[in-house]
């Protein structure tokens, strides 16, 4: 991948019907949850993104078998799972590896993990995870960036979270699912992907109740069974495709889109002037783009607020909207690095830390840009479709980590996008053009 980059040519009026993949951010905790079971499970609608491959590698590393038995169906056998030590190389590749900590503590009473480290969007600490496990009776010692967690027997606890952390909610639920007694998570995250994990845990035999307001109660059981489950469709991929049509004046139909989980995002697009029809029972969307999009403002937040993972792609659409948009990022402390790259494409954006002001312009121009996280890569591709000329984007690994062949779906809608493999000299020259951004290549987020 080192000499590969994404090339995008101006592609207006993207249109057609497209199918979606399963949600990466549901798949990762769900694969980790299989550690709680003994036997063979089957997950369908699994996206083949690099982060998912990484989680499969992690489970194999722990002694499980994990293989695709068809294009998107993953079979995992955890009956031979025999270790509780997470390979540090994998932890460094993907922060979400921390999601196996809860299941390992429930299964073995032990978990050895390397500190996952931060990435370009933030320090990404895991203090909430560790505090929660400590309150469940886990002794955690740290040595040389390695954490050694021991719990002779986990105990049910009430965990009141400072912030509704998605990963912490998921990790604690998985630990509590096999811990005798009732564990309560107060101020829990209730993102659609968290609800998908709850559905899987219930299918395994877990006893989980969601109570108002944002409290999850888990009554531990002794054994959880292997499952067959279809991962939810990816609302973030749906959002990306809707924005691809919106920013190019196109028309798109996504019959599988989980519109019921995208309400504020859809409202914002409608406020821009795009015509959106939602299918029966909140499944499926048809977007017909307006030719004169109006700028809208937004503030990211926990669900059902505006998703932080659609902030960057939505910002790309504001660059060409009439008026002024104010976008505020409240979830991550440094998730505005795509601003600099969009400005290189001619956008009129000023940032005051996590508050960004976008004044719509008539035209963007292709440029050499760098993706700094998964969702920034999406924003820059979308901007490239609207921009005059050619955009070349480095940081391909972010795109591959978060999406399963999204470039092929975009091509099917008329998008002129390709992954280019070039010689060292050309790639170095491209990096030279990009490096004006002053951003260093980022670790996985
Ligand atoms: C999940 O990350 C997603 N990743 C992220 O998607 C998503 O942006 C995020 O939730 C918010 O929705 C996966 O599901 C694999 P958090 P997670 O714990 O669990 C702070 C993408 O692009 N925090 O809800 O790491 C944290 O630093 C990725 O697909 C602590 O301070 O998110 C952040 O500021 C990016 N201490 C805030 O809470 C902790 O112990 C929200 O983090 C944990 C989190």
C-alpha cells in the first residue's frame, strides 16, 4: 500500500442505486464478543475492511479460528481460544483491539494488553475502560506501556460514566454479560452499533435491559452460546454515499440504508434543500440533490446527535453550499485536520480549535491532499468529485481501514475514482506536494 494513492477526477451528477456493507463499528465489538462463547458462530453481512481483518487476526492470535466462508459471512470457532495476551503489534495497528479486554476478563479473569495509543483525532485514552473494570474488581498494573489485568472473579457494579463512551459501554457490557449479579451502566452510549452488539449478546443468552435514561442493566449468566447473526448495515457508509450524490448534484437510492438511525443527518441534508424520501419502517433512502444547496450548521455529539463520523464528509458538502456553516466537533479534541486539506482545494474555512466556519465558494479545485483519519479520507474523496481537475489523496490505509471497496460502489454511480500504484519517485513527488499540509502520517484511530 506504501506507493498507492486514491485519484479522483471531477464527477458530477453521481446517480443510481447502491447496496451497503455491514457496519465496521458494529462488526468490531461483535467479533470481540464471540470470545464469551465456546463453539462456532457465523456472522453475515461482515465488511471486508482492513480493521475487520485486523480483529480477525487478533482472534486467531488468541487461538480462535476465523475465516470467511463466503464473500461476507465470517465463521469463528472459539472453542480452542487459549490465551489472554493481545499481540502488541495488533494493538498498535488498531485501537479497537481494546474491545477484547472485557470478554477476556469474563472468560479468563485475565487480559494483557498494550496501551493502544492515540491517533490524529485525539489522545484516545482508555481511562473509562480501566476505571470500570477496576470497579468490577479487576487489579490492573502497568509496565512499559503494557497493562496486566487480573480479576479472580469479576463482580457486578454500578458504573456511572463521565461521558457516554461507545467503546467503554461495549467493553463493560461484554465483561458483565458473564458476571454474576446486575451490573448497571449509567450514562451509557446507545449508538445503533451498541444496540447491534446488545442484540448479539441477547442472542447468545445474555440478560440485558435498557432503561431510561441511557442506563443499561446486565444480569450476568454462566454461559453464552455461539450465534448466527447478520450485522446491521453501515449508516456511515450510507451517509457517505448520500453526500456523494448531494455534493455532485446527483440522485441516489439506498434500499438498505438504516434511515431510522440517521435522523438528524437526514434532517440536515433536507435543510440544505436536498429532497429525501425515507422507506417504510425507516429502512431505505432516496436522495435527489438540489442544484442550490444552502449552508447548514451542526454540532457533533453522542447518539442521537449528529455523528462525529459524518462531520468531515458533511463539511465537504458545506464548502460548496450557499451561505455560512458553523461546525462544532464535541466528541474528539482534534478532529479538524481535514480542514487544512479542504482549504488546499479552494474551500473558504477558518477554524478556532474545534469550531469551524465554512463560507461556501462556487468551485473547488483538485489538489494533492492527505487523509488523516478514515472519515477525513471520505471527505476528501467527496470534495474531489465536485472539484475541477484531479485530486490525489495519500493516506490510503485510512480509506481501506474504514470502508469495504467503497471506491467500487462510487464507480458504479459514475464516480471517476481509482487506486493508483506508482513508482517510488512519483510517490515521493506526490508526498512533496502534500506535505505543505504539515500533518504527519497518523496512526490508526
Ligand atoms: C467509537 O470510538 C467508534 N469506533 C468511533 O469511530 C466513533 O467516532 C466513536 O465511537 C464516537 O461515536 C468504533 O466503534 C470502533 P468513545 P470509541 O469511547 O469507542 C473519550 C471511526 O471513524 N474517551 O465514545 O473510541 C475519547 O477520547 C471511528 O469509525 C476518554 O476520554 O469512542 C473521545 O474524546 C473514529 N476515555 C470520547 O471519549 C476513555 O476511556 C468518545 O470516545 C474512552 C473515551
